[in-house]
């Protein structure tokens, strides 16, 4: 085999500052540390993003991954938390007294607090942000695709007009990606945070917290996306309140076609399993009580649950 198919990749889920879980997973996968740099003799790690926020050891986590990348032992793509970190620290060019990510909006600081507590007002902050800006939003490896939240070809095609084939951020994308109503905002939201589809204008529902919802997040990997209820992802208690009416034609057609896709982002729970031969999520809530999960890809055209590995797994 040649190219990507000849390579062996370990695709690792959202770490969220859980340094000890990351070390445990790397050890379980056979990586070894040499002067603090982790490496495998014949495999390459790929991180799906969201290295930061929530967990107890932010900088140590990022520095471990950066060192692996510098050593040729790993690649890393951009997660929504890295994108949000860039926006948090970037002045709005249309209003320099504000930031691209609103510091006063409820939840924004709380979500980012663990990272800021380690880096704010230090030179390390800008250094790490500069590295985040180098991370691609997706990887197309020929026989495998890796993205943080959603492989949506129409969004990726639009982003490539400014970013190039691997979706590297530009200053323009960072700005437009934080301006609601722009095509870049919608495209980055879809790829890095997952697609949300507006309900018909006459329909809304109250979630279990009482908040009125006018859109639903889509399980884009499903075969049957014919109705909002079938397509939606969310707490089980909310599902019965989502109307069982037809989805827009684009989603009913389920347009994805291509090689297998591995992604993170969605806080799966339970025993790690692939979704289907085409799709696997490697985010099993490591930010909380779940394990940090990896998929060991060896060139296969169909994904299999026995290729999923996690820290704490019995040998």
C-alpha cells in the first residue's frame, strides 16, 4: 500500500485538559516517552481537537501534544474550544473595545475558565493561541477523514476558498467565523460544532430546562434523517418534544459520500462502539467521568468496534 493507506493512525478524542488520562491512553497504545516526548515506533497519533477547557491540567496537555507534533509523532486538528479561545483573545476589528467572543455573555467565561486560569496575563497565552491558529479544521487522509464535529462537504468546500485544502485559519476566517449571518460563521459552526437546523417558523419546543428551542442539532451520520425527531441529538427527555415533521431536503438526502469519518465533540457515553462501518465518535466524555478513547486505524475501509481502545481498558 502507498500513501495514507500504508500509515497507521491512532485517532484520539477530546482531551479537555485531562493530562493523566492522556498519558494513560498513550501508554495503553504503546507510546513511550523519551525526554518528555511521546512517540510510537510505527504509528502516528491524530488528535480531534478540544485539548483545552474543563480539565485540571491545561498547559501540560497542550504541551504534550505540541511536542508530539514537533517530533512527527502526532497531528492535531482544530476543535471548537481552540477556535473559541482564539476568538476570546481577538479584538473585534469593527469594534476594538470588544472581543470576537463576547466576554460578558453568560457561560463564555465559565466554559473557558480552566484554560484562562493557567495562561491569562502570561506570555504562554499568546504562544498557545498562535499554535492553535496553525491547526487545520479537518484532515482528508485518502482512506480516512478526521474532523472535530461534522464532515459536511458543502461547508468544507466553502471554507477551502479562504483556507486551502486542510482548512487552516486565516484572519478573515477568524473574523467572519464569529459574525452571525456570514457564510463562514455557518460553515465553521457546522464543521467544528456540529450542524443545527432551524425548525419550521411555526414550530418550537421547550427543552427540559424550559428554554424555547427553534432549532435542533443533527445526527448527521444517520441514514434516516427524514424528520426532525429522527435527526435530532440531545437529552432523551427532549426528544419526545421535537416535532416529527419532515426535515429540509438537503438533510433528507443524507448527502455524505466518501471514506470513513472519525470525529469527537458529542459526549458519547457507555462502552465505546463505532456508530457504523462509516462513522465513529471518539469523544466518550473524558472531560467528566468517561474514558479517553482512540480508534486504531490500519487502512481498513470499514470501521470496527474492536479497533477502539481507551485508558483504563483491560488488556
